[in-house]
C-alpha cells in the first residue's frame, strides 16, 4: 500500500470513529492504529538506505542458509 493511501484511510477511519457507537469506535481506532503502523514502517524504510530487507508486513527477512567457508 502506498503511504498516501494509508494517510487518507487513516483520516477517513478517524472521522467515522468520531460519531460511531463505542464498540464500532474501538474497532475503527484499532484499524487506525494499523494504518499508523504501516505509515511508520514506510517512513523508517525510506530513512535508512541499505537497511535490512523487510517483507510486506514489515518483518525482517533473514537468510537461514549457512555461510560458505
């Protein structure tokens, strides 16, 4: 997902949460936190050129192969 898409969804979700009942508001705020994390991960990846490779969910990709002698 592109960062601008996440920012727009974050704004929309927060606006909806303002008028939602408590149960829906909680779920919408959980979704807002999800988008905040996605934005933060994207910002970190742009900050550090040559950083460790990460998967689509932000997890660190580590090679399990043994180094050759």
